[in-house]
C-alpha cells in the first residue's frame, strides 16, 4: 500500500525538527562560550544544552520512523502518533501536528494486503 501522504508529512516534520535542533544546539554552543554576566544566560545555556542532549535521540528515531512508514510498520506508526502528541504540547506545534496527522493516518488506514477473511 502506498503511504505517500504519511511519508511526506513525517518527512516535513522531521526536517523542521532537525532544523530546530541545530538552531538550539548552535545557540547553546554560543551561550556556553559567553562570559557569565547574569543567571539568565546560564539558565538558557543549561536549558538548551539539556534540550539538545535529550532531543537528539528522539529526532533520530523520528527519522527512522519516517523511513519505516513506507514499509507499513504499525509499530512505527504508533511511535509517530505518540511523538506527534508530545511535540504538539511543546514549543514545536507545527512539526507536532504534522507527526500527529501522519501517525493517525498510519494507524487508522486499512491494510488490505494483510487482512484475511475466513469462510
């Protein structure tokens, strides 16, 4: 079964999340070399550094799930749905909604090739 819609939606979301991760990592890198002038800049540094470390595996797994969608994997569709819910309730609303729609389509679309009828 062709999953072009799900693949396209999750690919756009993965690209947007990767761009956001790179921007966050660059800002954390720049803030790390700034001299400490106040606690606010250190808070942003720690926040972005922690974000970069924690979200890198998730971004990698989203890329993996994007390419596994083409193979009609139900488990990766559920993963995409869960990540869509998590990212929708975070700062990254647009990629989250795209992943949410992609996950819903992946889970709810009928898979006629694997359906067997008993007579």
